[in-house]
C-alpha cells in the first residue's frame, strides 16, 4: 500500500496537475472513506510515529471495509509537508491526519484549497471550518514518570533530552521535575536541547554527555529510541516516551509514558462517515485514555509501581493536577509562577515559557 502511494505521489509531484478545485468523492457502501496520514519521521518499532501508526491500525480494525487508510512517512515539516498533504487531498483522501506541530501551517494552507476535505492537525492549535486540532496532555504522564524517577534515582540528578522549546516540551520538563520533587525534594534535572525531533546520533550523544554528569535517570522528548539504547548500554535508567521500549532497553526502562490515538482516530473517521464531523480543539489526557503509564521495568519495586498507578487514578479523577500548587512554585530564576493553593489554567499551561525550580539551564 505504502509503495503504491509513494509512486502516486511522485507522479503527482512531477506532472503538477491542478487539483485544488477537485472535490473529494464521498464515501459510499462500495467506495470506502479514504484517509491519509502524514508521518514526520521514518516508521519504526517504537516512538512518536509508531503510536500514530498503531492508531491508524486500530482505526482499520474498528471500521474495516468502510475505510481505506494510507500513510506517507519521513515527511519534513515545511514545503515537503505542504506538497504531500496537497497531493493526498488531490488523490481523493477525504480525511487527512497530520500529526506533527510543524504541519499545522501547511495543513491550514492546503485546507483552504480543499474545502470538502476534512483535516486533523495533531498537536496543532489553529483550526478552520474543515480543520480540527487535537493534542494530548502529555505532561500528565510526565508528572507520573517523575514520581518514578524521583524514587529510583540514587544521585538525585536526572537528565532530559529535548527537541524544541515549544510549550508542549516545556510542560513535560516542568511536570517531570514537579513529579520528582513531590517524592524527592533534592532532585534536579539537567536539560540538553537538540533543535531537532529526530537525529538518533545526536540523541545518543546527548544522553552520553548527561550520563557523564552524574545523571542516573534520563527522560526525553525526541522521536527515536536512541536514548533508551544509550541507557541500556551504560547501565542507567530511563523513561520511555511515546511507546513501551522494553524490547530496546529491557534493563534500563523504568516505565513508559505512552500515547493512545486509536479511539480518537476511529471517532473522527466515524464522524466523517455519518456526517457529524465538526471542527474543534480536543486536549485529552489520562482521563480520556489518550495518555497512560505502563511497561514498568523489572527493577522497579512493586511499591513504586503501585504509587505511580495510584497517582494515575488521582489524575483521572481530577484529584491530582500536576500544575496545582500546595505551596508556591518558583521558576528556576526565583520568580513565583504558581501561587500557593492555585492552579494554572489551560491557557497558562499552553503558553508555558519558563522552567521550574530544580531544572538547570535556560530556554533556548
């Protein structure tokens, strides 16, 4: 399926036909709904793209011959993304998922040209009549993983390899730090910024640098499993992200913060099929089943596992909010960012541009 799609896209690119006025054909009993996915890095056994691929497969399993899904992998943000998204629309895909923050603007641009096509900007925040946005509260899983890291560290120093300093990443770093300090007041976090989502060599090098600086537990917000492999190699501990990565780091993994997209993708496809699809902006987390912690490693004591899972239930019920302060929370420059007894609003979380006390370094 994928090879055929690539070939078709290559033809579309080369002959440059005018597709912008071609309406998407509606799904019928004998003509399934065509759904396209655009993946920002190569599809691997674990990672960001793998979780969206699992979501696509779950959609296929749920809706069967009512849908026909295809994907294009390793599409760079920017002009390449715009071209691929436009080609998918021109080829008759009636619903297109674009799961990467840098796809937001290309998606909006192409959507203007294809008003009959529905688009889903995953991790974007801008919408249009035919563009919905959806994201997950990744920071909830980060807080839970911080609890585990705070219990497991022996040096009280954790590392964090980060792609870009967008609010989503900053939220995760801060929630991780707050989770650690909720059980270990001495904990601190050292951050390395890469300026890329996917560069396994640089990801590994960053991890090794942190391990040489007393870091014995590491987390990351990049797209490969290189950091998990580095932790396994060095005999350190690590928090898997996006996917369960115990196959890659069986001894290193403390737990995995996983993203679950199957239910959302299936719901949105059903809405197109039954004519109820509407634009909107969804931000779901543990409560909605979009984020969960799982895949505890064999080195994690049962008591730590039970503690983390109990706090996960607290988040699901609303009893625990990572950015609710029992006492005043300061940033790492000493300024109060959350007053005692107060919680950050969604708007404040979405615009987060500070690093919490305990995190070493500055935003790039």
